[in-house]
C-alpha cells in the first residue's frame, strides 16, 4: 500500500491588511472541528493554523508533523507569532524600568539613594572596559559622574 505524504501547509503571502500573529478562540474551535487537540493547537504557528483552516486540512493520522510547529523554519524562536523570542527580554527590561519610575515618582530621594551604588558599579565596569580597550574618559564625562549630572 502506497504511503501518502502530508504536505506542509504554507502560509499565504502576507499582505499589509492581514498578518496572523495569534490563534483566536474561533480558530481553535475550527481546528478542533478538523480533529486537532488543544495541545496540538498550542504547537501550531498562527500562520500555519490559518493555512490549515483555509484549506480545511484534517489532522494527519500520525499527529501534527514537526514542520508545522512553531519553531519549524524560524530558528527555534517560538513565542507569539512574529515576536518570537523578544517577549522575555522586553519583560526583563520594561518591568524593572516601570518599577524604578514608580519609585522615583513616589520617593525621589529614596530612589537616588538606592540608585547611587548601581551608578557607581556601572561606572567602574565601563571604566574597566575602556581601560582594556585603551580609551580615555572625556573630561565632560568625569565632571558629570563626580558632580552628579551633566551641565552643572
């Protein structure tokens, strides 16, 4: 008996008005109707899910091929649609920045007291790198670091 290969559903060409970046609840229902389990739907890239639905491709009897899954063909970026691996680094930067801003807005003096050791550590680290590279610190930068800010 000849083995039938399942073709990989390729997303259509993206147009400016329609870029699939997430799988909606409606799409999840349509995929369930086509035989896909919730865990398989989570593995699908949104663009592939859209292609599967538009072509009414039933779930292959052997399960969802690896080529259809999020990381396939994208260097393992996974994540939410086109954002890939950017969400975690953004969270790591934005969260602490918002917290620092809130502290500064509420208690500026406490903020300055807490941030001083961080500024000193950053300055020492930068100076160490500059020394290893043979670069000199500008006199304007020296005054800014020692005086507490630029333009004083």
